[in-house]
C-alpha cells in the first residue's frame, strides 16, 4: 500500500485532469457545429463522421487498456496521445472532403482511447484502492472545471474570431496537459497497484511469469464476471442515450443562429460542467457511504428526463436550462465508472483491460447513437430523436435496477471475484 502522496503530486494530478479535459474528447460537439455552420454538411453526414471517429475509439479501447496494464511508461503514452489528438484536430480547417475529415477524426478517436484508463491507472497507482473513490471524484471535479473553462474561452473567442478558434484553444490545452503529465514523478506510480494488484500480490521479479507478462483478454473478463457484464450493458445504454444529445442541441442552436452556434454551444457546455464539478466531488465523498448502485441509477434517470424535456421548446434559454441536467448524469458517470470497475477487479491485475473492454462496449452505444439520431432527425425531426434517446435511457435504468448488484466493498480488503482471480505465477 503506497504512503499518502505528496501535495505536489496531488496538485500535478489536479492539473493533469484540468488541462486534459479539452483534449481527451477531441473536438466533441464543436465538430458538429463546425461541419454544419462552416462546411454546410447535412446532419446525416455529420452523424456518420462522428460515428466513424467513435468506432475507431471502440476498436482502440480494449488494446489501450491492455497496453496500460502492461506498460511502465504511462506518462509517455498520455503525452503521445495528446499530441496525436491535437494534430488531428488542428488540421481539420485545411480539409474539405468527407474521407479526409473522417480519417483525421478516426485517428483522434483511437488516440483518445488512452486517456481515461491511463488517468485512472496513474491515480490508482499513486493513491491506492482505499483513497481511490475520493481521489476519482476530485479528478472528475477538476476535469469538469477544465471543460467549463475551455468552453467559456471557446465561446468568447468564437464570438469574435469564429469557430476556428476552438482548434487553437485545444492546442494550448494539450501543451499544458503534457507539462502536467511530466510533472508527475514516474517513481510516484506503483505500476502493480495501477493495474489493480496490491503491491504485496505482485509476482517476484524472477518469476517465470510476471504480472507484466500476463495478457488477459478484456472480453473474457466481461464474459466471466456477470456483474461486469451487466454494468457494461447499462453503460452501453447510457452512452447510446447520451452521446447524441449534446450534438443535436448544438445543431438546433446553430440553425437558430449560425453565427452564434459555437458560442451558444459553449454556454451549454459551461452550464453543464459547472454542475458536474460539485456532483463529481459529492460522488467521490459519498460513494463509499451511499453505495454505487443508487447513485448510478440517478444518472440514468436524469438522462431519461433530459431527453424527454428537450422537445418541449426550441428556445435557446430552455435548451441551455435542460442541458444543466447533463451535469448531474455525466458528473455521476465519470466519477463512478472507474470506481465500479475497480471494485469488481480488485486483486486481479486486470483493472485497465476491464476498463477498456467496458469502454469498447460503451463506445458501441455512442457510435450508434450519433448515427441513428442523425437518421431520425433527417426523416422525422429533432423531437423524435430526443424522445427515442430518452426511451433508451429508461430501458438502461430498468436493466440496472433489476440486475446490477451493489459493488461497494463491505470490508477494506475484499476478495476478488473468483472468475477474475489472477493467474498464479509459474513455479
């Protein structure tokens, strides 16, 4: 068990999560606004490009998790991914064809798969499992604060200089995230702890089979642990319902006023992120007290409500107001996702590959979401798309309540699920 991390390491983690916030998701909803307002693409084509990018991320998630489990150069992986995402994004204004735009965003999506599991692994490797819930909530709070700050800067800058300013803002945040990453000493990260093992459980260096050499299958992890499989299913439905909502709102705002589309989108993002900061901090502080299941159920319920409220008005003030609910759902999900996975994989050495496998399944939901929603908008309108997404969220809530067990450990040292127990070193 590592000793309490030094304050400067904690501050480095804070800075990493703050500056990485605008880099880890690439252009996100700003891509939809840019393609609609500047390139004059239709909604179906925009949805397809976003789905292609999401599909690339899907294919990369599980290999990324396995790579992080095996690697002792987690900081280098994050720096490399930040550079790739930024280059892929800032070249977008130079591109016109569908194929080139799709290719660059697919590259960004694949590189972005590194960030979430790498940050979670570095955090676990620094603070250990006992402090992981609180530190994860703090990570998410700083992440959302970074998103809010970047969105505010993007909105103000875009008002004066146009949507292209978003690309340069991302570059600046990426450089800052690289410095924050490198400010974390490599020696502060326990690489065995970072993959879900206690240091005492790590195989000896001279063993014929070390933890570093193990190559567990992410999908086998899901199939052999029923709670993980159920959680993956609920996560897929969450992302299916959630992924398309903000881009659709951005498109509606851009149709009302193309010149203010990026600025209004930034208002939506800032409003939600400001809510996410206290929500994530609250989840980090209370997840060990209230349990994981009731908190995650709230996230699914709020998501269903949000989808049902959007169609009631096209007024920008209403849309921004409803977007505040995203702060509750996304704030809860971001803080609980790595925590639930850590609960179910503790002592197995498969924390990051399990994160990757579930993120792969979740990515399927997100990729289908933008594509399906775009087709529904073209055929029957925005209201039908929002109501469809709300119904999917309600189905996810029902699945989660009926089948998912509580994962909060009852003791400080819970035994790992038998199906996930790590392979013993060879004699």
